[in-house]
């Protein structure tokens, strides 16, 4: 099931593993401090979330483990594809995230990257890790829904 982008937004990439590995509870929209070559590379869709997560330290939020490929037409001053990128959030949002992560043992994961009014935005979510049996239940529910849809389409 693909997610339809909201009006005025252009979807760059989604983290498909986030919904599979985590039960997402709350979402936040954050800006990202990027270099010019990173923006060009993102517009071309060269991003991989692989093991990406958000680290909270010194009252700042940092995006860690997200790979943005170097822009091939950039001048000699390219960027490090694996560097940590600062997220632009309000101080009270960072405080809320920190409190929930410390108290409830949740994780902050990147969900999707998109362009909104010409600026790159990142949707992050508080997630609770799914256990193996939870993932199996999700697969079973999806199979049942697919089978019932097939049967209904027959009649």
C-alpha cells in the first residue's frame, strides 16, 4: 500500500523497514541542515535509510546512519555520505522526545524524506521495537486480508 503524498509535498524516499521493525506511536516533522551537494543528491533520490536512527545529545537531535550518495556533478568539495546531520526541531520537541525515549525505552526512527515548499523535511517517529511474534501476526493479517479480497473479487 503506497502512501499518497500530501498536497505541496514531493516524496523523496520512505523507510520501509521502520513500519516493519517498529510500532510507530507519534510522528514529528523536522528540517535537516544539509550541504548543497546533499540537496542535489536527495532531489535525484540517492538516499538509503539502512540503519538510520535519531540520536539526542546536548539538547540537539542528530540523524545518524542515513546514507546520502555523493552528487556526481559536485565540484571537488563533495560531502561525506555517512556524516551525522543536525535535525531542526524546537527545544520543547527535543525535550519531549528525550523524556519519552528515556522513560519508556522507545527509539526515534526516520520514516520518510520529502520536499515541502522547496525545503527538505524529515518525518521522524517514536517507535517501539516489534517482537518476532508481532511481525508474524502482521504477516498473517496481511495474508488473510489478501485472501478475503481475492474471494470478494471473484463474486
